[in-house]
DNA sequence: CAGGATCCCCAAAGATACTG
DNA sequence: CAGTATCTTTGGGGATCCTG
């Protein structure tokens, strides 16, 4: 194999055999991640939380067009992925704070590399 | 603002106003890109093409489980995004070669940063 | 060999209304 | 304030057959 392992780094976390047995949807964790973050609200939510923690209605107001249901689902998904931490303050009325976990914060850096590429190459993914 | 612009780099290519008017699906080019690459076959296709150019049936055989229709659609999408270049050799029977464009090749590097994060944090995005 | 055309299915997105 | 419940719609994904 003449040791050419620097040109195309691992991307699917497998040695990429001759035949790639993409088991199911998330056979590759990166594909799974992209599928998750590729929905309508995940990235903007992550970015806002990257600025500072937010309460539910703060996010709801800052992200124009998102419904309560979609915001809830997005936050729950990010939470179950370990990207976002949810803190409930048992006050009346209830108050919930969302913040990035260390994992989530760590993700923003590689994400910004992709963002830079997108800006440079104008990958509009139009339509 | 005490010049703290290195902690959370731009990710949505906007200044992130108080209220983010996520126009539509691809209000943010990065979200659009993730949405595109988050489908079932785009990433594995990109990675294989990152190794070397492939012909259609080569890809069809190496990516287990993909149908002709899905492979065609995936390649067409990647092509219209400027990530993949399609070369038709007017032989009989016809032969078509797919290769990464320079943009596509340039994308693999930031992508691998995300992949590294996914591997480190095991973001399985399970279920 | 490399696809285009057609039909079907189901998971996920979204709107709206209601509640602890 | 911060959600859940219910319903409807959308479109990604796949199977199959046909063709330049």
C-alpha cells in the first residue's frame, strides 16, 4: 500500500475496503452527524448556543421561523447527541437553560473549517 | 468587545444578528451543505472518489447497497454542487468517469476534521 | 455500460392547538 | 415559560423495468 495515508484522511472511520458495506443509514458516524446537523435548525441553534447559553424562549425569539415543536425536537436531538446540556431551574414559571457541552463546543471548530470552505466555494446547495 | 473573535468562528456566514432570519432551508450555506452531504450516499461517494477517479459501475460495486438510481442521483447532485466532475468517453459501450473537482478535493480536508471529532466523541447519532 | 422513467413507502418536517 | 399532542404534508429512499 506504499503508505499514502496523508492525502485522503479517514472520513468514514473504516479502512475503506474494496467493497464498502454501508450497513445502514449511519454506517458511518460522520454521515450520521451530517444527517443530524443537516436539518433545518440544528446548526443555527448550535451557533447561537456557541455565543452563550440561552433559555428556551430566547432561542425561540432569536431563530425566526422555528416552531416550538421543532425547537424542542432540535434541542432534544442535540442533547441526546451530547452536544447540548439542558438545565432545569425549578422555579415558577419554569426556566430552562441550554448550553453547549464541551463536546459541542469542540465541534464548532472543525465545523468552522467546513464553513470556511462553504464561503470560499459558495457551495449554495441551491434547490 | 474585547476582540474575542477566535472562540466561536463564523459558521453561518452572517453577523448573527439578535434575530436570525433563517430565510429558508438554505439560509445558511453551511446548513445547505450539511443537508446535502447528510444523505445516505454522498459522503461515502466523495471519499471513494477522493482515493481516485471511478467509473459508474466501479462505484456501484464498491458501495454496497446503493441502487443505480440512488447512485445516479447522488453523483448528479455532487456534480451540480461542483464537487464532482463527470467525463463521458464516447465509446461503445459508453464509459463515464467521475472524479473530484478541486473544490471537492479541497472539501475533504475540513471534512476530515469533522470526522476526527466524530471519532473522538463517538457521535453515533444513533437512531 | 450507464443511466432514465415510474411507482410506492415511510420517516421526518411542519402547522396548529392545548397544558403542567 | 416551556413544553406535549395530534394531524397533515413533504420528499428522501428504494424496487423494478426500460433504453441509447
